[in-house]
């Protein structure tokens, strides 16, 4: 962003939270995760344990339920960044980005890891 300023280009960073898209589609992510798991060496699978895979799949399904389906929140920020005379430097989109991810980014790593 700062490097582009020298060329007269304004860059806005859009930081969305967790939204329902094809990237976050539980079925796609689950297939990808299982495909990767199947390709692992038996030694690696044993190190992680079968329980690890099960916990990942459960967490994935829980996160899917918390995804925001209102993508207009993101596209509205994009539109504002592109059409505004004075666009913001950063756009945090979604409650999780504003109330969780952004505040966590300011905390010390040890505290963030604990949370």
C-alpha cells in the first residue's frame, strides 16, 4: 500500500471475517482435508492421531454455521473503496473481523495464542 502511494495509487485493504463462499464451503473444505489426510504417510497420521482429523471436521462444521451469508457487506466496502473520493485505508467487514480478529492482532502473540 505504501509503495504504491509513490505512483499515485491509493490502496484500501478489505479484511472480511468469515463469510459463506465457495472457499469456505464445508463440503469442499472437508473433501480437500480428507484428500490431504489420505495422502499422508501412516507415520504422520499416527503422530496426529485419528482424533485430530475428527476434531478438525467437527470444528469445520461449527464454523460453517457461524459464517455470514450477507456478501453485500463485503461488496459494499469494495464499492466504497473504489468510488469514494477519500477511501479508507482499511475496511473490517463482519462482526468477527471487527470484534475478534482485529483486536486480537493488537495483542501480544502469547495472549493471542492462549485466547
